[in-house]
């Protein structure tokens, strides 16, 4: 798992791109993907899972594939958010996977 | 290397889904490629024609997919895909697996993607037929519809040209059903197909092996068909559970904008 944590935020943006387009990664990811017609998993989706746990300030616009379990689901003005301390994420579907983009606090 | 793998498997997936079953023009190419048994190609075409005749059906696929750990060890993930179709404009899909959780609803007007585990769903106004839907979901929304290749078996795209070998391996039993077992080869991919014998030439099992990768990862599925299912309208229209929240599709990232 430690190697997975090395993918940093720059890697996250790349991963999001990969998830959307299924283009291959350059290096450093933990998983080689077999893409088929029926069931494919974008590269390093699982690798990303651990990285959002770094609970320091995250730049607005950063995209991750999961948020820490301690985050709470919050509705503000009929919009769904995940609030993780001072960091707010807005979920959205990128392809068939939910991703979370860091946004300015809505309140 | 990985890019190569992805490209190859994607090509294979497209080829598998699109043309192999649909084109009757094998005679010439078979003469030029004696490794391709024309009877094996004819079996694909017969299967495709039969599938295209079905106006409604449900199919359940038990799926396994290999991945590699960073150590190089190959591991297998599993899941199921349930698909219910009423032509021309109804689709319902449930995808459940170690790493996937998707429900898809399409009623000729609205497409909904719902992830039960995360509790989020998103919708878009959909085209009025399944054929158009596949185009939109893949190109605009980046959503791969599992088993959606079924829809392409009726198109004119030609995949037979990619096949470098086609063989009837023999007769085999898939979950108690007698099938003809075929093996095909094309660049970087070997694949096998088990087609039910008798009046219902259905694909009952498929295995895809990526031969360009040293570990030769495989993707396999066993299919169970129901050609006379009861498919009521309510199956195809999403009614959000109280705890589910609607979110948006991130369409921008689907049009090739690098972040």
C-alpha cells in the first residue's frame, strides 16, 4: 500500500483523466488493467482510494476517486457534498464511476 | 506497454462486439487464410442473427477479470452483470462486482446511472432507441455498457478481417448445456466462444486472453439466457430511494480535456 500512497495529487488528476478515457498510465501505478467489453477497471482506481486520506489542505479542483470514511454527506441548497473537516468535495459521475472534486466550502 | 495492452484489448473488445457476428463475406478471406475455418465464422454469424431476432430477453453473466498486482502476481476479480432488454427502447442493467456497483435504467426517454453503495445517481435525456443510446453513453458520457456489444451484433461493422485463426475445438458442456466450442485468434488476443447447440445458438461462455501481456490475463464470462422474460415497464424507470442523491455527469472530462 505504501507504494500506492506515492501517487500524489498530480497523479490524481492523471488518474481522473485515465478513468475517463481508459488511456494507459505512464508509470508507477499498482494495477495493470485488462480492458474488455464487459468489465473493465480504469488503471489505479484502487490506488487512488488511499490517497484522499491525507487530510491536509487539498487544492480546489483536485479530483479523487474516494473520500476518507470520516467525511459526512451533506446537502447544501439541494446539492450533495462530502465534508471532510475543512475540505468539501462534490461528487459527480465520470464515466460509470463516482469521482469527488474539491470545491470551495458552500457555506 | 500498458498503453499497448489497453489499446489492444479495446480493439479486441470492439471487434468482438461489432463485426464478427454480422458480416457474411468470409469466402474470399478464408481462401487467403486457411487457418480460418469458414464454419467457425458461419457459426458466429448464425449466432448473431439469432440474437438480433430476439425482441426481448434477459441475460445474466458471471464474470471474472484478471488484474496484476504491482508484484506481478495475477489476481482475479469477479462479478455479475444482469441485462434486461426490450427492443427498441428499454434497457435495465445491474452490475455488481468486487469493484463495480452500477444500476442502469433506460426507458426510451431518460438514462439513469445509480450506484447503490455510494447512494448517488445521475441522469440525462436519452435518445429514443437503444442503438443511439450506446453511441451517446460511450462517446459523450464515457460509460461503457457491459454486454452492450450485443447491440452491435446487428450492425455492418466488419470484424472478421481481424481474425487470423478460427477453429472448432469440439463439443463441450457449459452448465449442462451442449455447446460447440470455438477458438479464435487475432493480433494480441486469443478468444474462445461456446455456442449452444440446437435451435437456440446462444453464446453461453466466452474467454478472452490477452496474449501480448506476459502474464496472459484472461477475462471470462458464463452467460445464462432467458428468451421469454416478463419485463414490466417499471423495471426500466428509476425511482430514487429516499436516501439517494442526484449528482451530475462530468461531461467535460469525456471530451478529451486533460486536467
